[in-house]
């Protein structure tokens, strides 16, 4: 009787939550494919939410991308006043993006936020209204009902001006590839993901900068733009995962700490902060609760979305490699496929690929050996293939682990991945089982034994059918295990928090 009463109450809460959603969101209520699990609305009424953190049993802080507000959800109810309001530039993929709690949050109240600063002092979506180093990570202190600024941790590149700031072929101003994911590791360090922000330098594996040749004359690489580069100075430390102490300094055991000391200056100090590099862009990063290894989901352009284990000193391969290096010829073939008539206005050079015209996809290597020889390898760096990939882009977004067995033993410590678009299954939710050593992906479909889904085009499910766990979640910007052991997903598109549970 007690069990039946609880089930009835949960069902009623799910109905009431669905009624609270806008009509458009109700029409596409998400679902999971396991009939023993269900989805309910844990909160609604949010505006473009991008990150969240549990500060209590039924107490959640949530970022809102475009208006720069941090909102509080208490016992399922969105509180009327923001706990923080920042002046953000929300052009394209900028805005209030990432959130993470310090490991000692219960003691010090520290909350880290990744956000794009407006240069006008007010919220704006104008591309030009942003400082050069406008992507910033700041530390705030939770005061019980508000967040109070404590200190800046790091300032990162945000501005992507049009020509003449960028040499070479015509390039439009942009505001994308800002990354923005924050995580605090078991080691207490802050891990920050920033995308390439359209840069073309050392951390994009272009040791000559945005030039088409690969063997630079000694000490004379080509500058990335009028602000410097291609070395990772302050304006060109992009496409990286950073590992920092809570005050923004570099831990002495970071993989390139010694090399950075040898290089010296601004560039050397930045190299010391790098944990891994060679990334295009991504919205998902999570620590495995078993072994505490870091995973990341990488977005391709038209080809090779990736799910990868990020180890200290890893070079992920972008821009020379996307997907397994053995398939570099396929990477090149897809990215150099001509556009249909009329051509896509995003690609004035006539190709699908790579977005930035300063380094055309025709420059991609023809063989694995050639691609590997072009990588910019800091001393101690290593390249590794992704643990899983899709031939054509599926648009991964947030990833997260279910910590424990809240959904049943069969899902204990599994990895889940949402979508950055709603083009695939209305916003897909994939589920991955890890291998026994927690360093790889276990597959059940023999077509995936090569750990590559050979789908047939962008946003295509072919060879991923066995991975599909749910649909209609929209754009998923956060996946967390709640204090009650259930899986919580933040939907940017629906402005809602969804809870997956076992009735």
C-alpha cells in the first residue's frame, strides 16, 4: 500500500509539472525508452538555462545564458528574484555558460561561473560589444540568498572580429566556439573547457599559424591575427582544457608545467595551465565517479563528433585530425565536399568545412602518418584517438554520469550524452556503458566494434540505435545526478529541468 501511494503521488507530480510547461514543450514531452523508467518535470519557467548545481537536497542554482542571471529553484519552484545578475554578451554561443561548486562548498560557499562579459555594462547580443578577453571565469561566494563576487580566476579570448583583424581570406565576425564548461575534480582543481574561438595557432596544431605550409622557417611562425599568436599568449590560449588552482594559478604537477617554465613569459605561464589541447569545441565534460577520469564530448563541423577520455597531456588532434586518425582521408573527403546549389552562405569558399577560411579543408592531410607528423607536440604530449565517434556530426552537448544505482543496477555509473540541437530524435539522449577498466566504451551492436558509428549524414541515427536512451529532450546543457540518486537534465530549449526516475 505504501509503495502504491508513493507511485500515485509521483504520477500526480509529473502531470502537474507537465501542465506548468509552455504548450510547445508539452507537445514534445521527453521520454526514455526503458518502460521501467519515467520522466517528470522537476522545474520550469527558466530562460535559456545553460548550467546548474545542487546546493541542497531540493535546492538548485541555474544559469541563464542570455540575461546573465543565476536563478534559484527551491523545492521545484523557480524563485522570483535572481541571486545574481551579470551584464553578458550573448551573441551566438556566448553568455552565462558554466557553473561548478568548489569541493569545499559546504565550508567556503565558493561557486565558479564562466561567462562572457559585455563591454557596454548591459546585456547585449551585438557581436562587437565584447572585450578581447571577454570570456571570464570568476569565483563567487554563496551568501544564503545571493552570490557575491569574490575574485577573477582567469580571462580568456572572446572577440572574433571581422577583417582586417584576421589575415587571409575574408572572414565574418563571429561569437561561437566559446565552450564554457566548468568542472571541479576530485583533486580540488578547477577544470575549464574553452573552444577554439576561431583561432588558428599552436593549440589548434598549426605550428606556423594560419599558413598553408607546415615547416616554418626557424622562429618565424605566422601571427594568427593582429592580437598575436600563434603561440598561446593570453589572446590565443583556446581549444584547451585548463587545470587551475582555485585562485587561478597553475598546479605544479600540470603536464606542461616544466616546459612552460622553460618557455617563460606570458606564453610559458599559459602553457603551464594547460591540461589537454587540440580541441575544436564542446559543451560536455564530466568526471567518472569510478576512478575520477575526465571525459569530454567534442563537436565536429560536418564530420566526426567525438566522445573521448581526456588524459593529462593529451593532444586531441584538431585541426589536423577529427575522429580516428586512421580515417583522416574520410575526414578530408567530407569536409571538402562541395555545397549543393545554392551554396550555404556560411561557406563562401564553396566547401562545407571548418568554418574559418584562413585554413581551408583542402589543407587536411591525406594519410594518417602525414596528419600525425603535423601535430604541435609539447614535450610530454601524446595523441590518442577518441573512445567513440560518429562519421557525421550528431551534435553532442552535455555529458554526465549516473552516480550510483538510483535508476537500477543496470545503469550504475553509466555515461549519458544529450544533444546540442533538436534535429536528432527531438533532442537525443544517448547512454554508454564503460569497459571494466573504465577507459573505453562497451558496445552491444557488432557494427560498432570499430567504435565508430558510420551514420549516413548529419543528425542521422544509423548505427547509433543501440545507444539511444531517450528522445525529445531538446538542447541538453547539463546532466547531473541529484542528491536523491536520480538523473537530472537541463533543457535549454524547454527552459526546464527534467528528472529521470524509477517509479
